[in-house]
C-alpha cells in the first residue's frame, strides 16, 4: 500500500470572466444563502460580520479583483500541497494480525493473545483498518493491550456472490457466520463493537442473536435519519439513487462515486488541509498520520449495488431504522429487542452522523449508556484524543 497516489477529487481551477457580474451574482446568492441558514452554527456570528462589511463596500470591482487574487493564491497553495504530499512516500505498516476466517469476500483478522475475544465491525464503506490504522493509532491494538483478543472484520470487495447482496443478506450470510465463528472460538457470548454503518448493521446482529452477544458498543452509528440536523449527504440521496440506477447491470458502486456523497460533509476540507500541508503544518509522525488518513479516505472497496440502494433508500430516504420497520431476514430490527447492555458513543461535533441520530437508538433502551468523545466522526477512533476520549472509556465500560 503506497501513499504516492491520490484517488480523491482533483483541483478545480477558478476563472472569473466578468468581475462585476460575478460580484452581483455572489452578493445575491449570499443574501439568499443567509436566509436559508445553510451556514454551520459556529459560523453564524462571523457570517453576519462579513455581511455587514460587504454592505459598506463601494468599489465592488476592486473588491472582486482582490477576491480573484486571493483565490489564485489559495489554488496555487493547494496544488503545491498536493504535490508535496505526493512526493513524500508512505506505506502503512503491516498489521499484527493473522487471517482467522474467510467467507466469500469477507476476511476476519485475529490479533492473537490469550485475552477474551471481542469482535470489531467497521463500516462497509472505506477500508476496514481505520480501527487499526498505524502504531499508536490502533483501537484494535489498544484493546489487545487491555487484555482482549480483537477480531477485526474486513468486508472486502464484493465478489461474484456478494455483488447482489443487500444489507439484509450481508448480515445473514456474512456478519452472522463471523459472529458464530468467534463465539465458537470463545466458548461463550462476546462483546461486539460496531463503527458507523457497521454499528447500524450490528444492531441487527444483536437483535437476531441475543445469546451470542454479551455487550454491544455502537460508535457513531446512525439510527434516526430524520433528525433536525441532517445527516451529511441526505439532500443528495435522490440524486445518488438515480446515478446508481444508471450504472451498467451487475456493476458495484465504486469508491469515486461514493466520494461524491461524503465530500458534501465539508466541501472545502481538501482545500484547507492541503494548503495547511503546504505551509508545513504536518511534519514527522503527523505527516505519516496525514498520509495514512488520505490513503484510507480515498481508497477502499466498492459497495455492492443492492447494499448501496438499501442504505440510501431504506435508511436515508425512508428512515426505516428509526420507524422500526427496517427488516433483516424478515425480522423488524428494534432497539427494545436487544437484551444485552448497550453503549452508544457519539461526538457532539460529528458532521457525518449527528449526535441526535446516534443517541436516538437509546430512546427505547432506558438502561443504555451514552458516551460523548471530544473529537469528530473519524477523530474519535484515531485522533490525538481518541485514547482518552473513547478507547479508555469504552474499555472501562466493557470491563464494568
């Protein structure tokens, strides 16, 4: 695995053909945007300050030219940052796991040791190793250090069989046999940790297999897709479904198409972080971490077409999870059907899965436990505050 190729969005050049016209259109759009309250809540005061300042500008043409110059500077800094990143080779260290079992495209990684087995289930989207990213930033290795024997599931790239799998079949034909394998190895029920979309799938696993799961941990796992603070990309659901329907028959949903969905979370993120890279913000181990995250975020397996449709239609569009009508193997999956202790961890600042969405799972579980990591959706599991903010509290709860 190499860090010298970026498969994500490419730089976009900006061209202002008519300064005055652009200014007028931008001003009009800005007023409308302010009326629609599309700004992030933390920016409202700053946006109002800018609006007042713009109303006092008289030399609109000169202002537009200044904007053009600044845009050009940022574009050039962004491109320089990308080039600097590409020129710095990086390879992710080999995992300290062995292959325990393979079922179709799914691989189960065993981290060994004499500890109590625990199953980790990442999202179907992006590479599995976000839970074992690199030394010092591996939740799996931390759990091993705390006396567990982690088993980490890798969903893999859909093969000839899985390409027709919907979410229900993934749970029945892939996730449940993996759970049975680990519990047979342990000789008893085991704790299960599910991250993001993997956590939502694990709710079905727990509801359908109450005797095999001793405790359930859900990390930023979406449940209510109709929250006031929308899940990122929800507004693009209809368009994404239409795009998927136009794919050639038998094809999966590739990572590039999936990226268009998740880029909506923060469209300017790539620009900001690569300009920061160009300014020397990331050095040494931090540069390695930056590379590891870029490789993880811009690569990964494709998603089975039926699974993608199920996710967009049944979850994002119809909110079947929260309404109690999402079914796996014909069985409605509802929180009240889960008998084991449940902990839901959800950061307040998560822009991909709103905290309200994740915590909604606990509405019908009065004995469920909430935990609020200090970081965002990804930072909660690999960031600088992941150990103190998530790993240690989760481990303490598991042992309690």
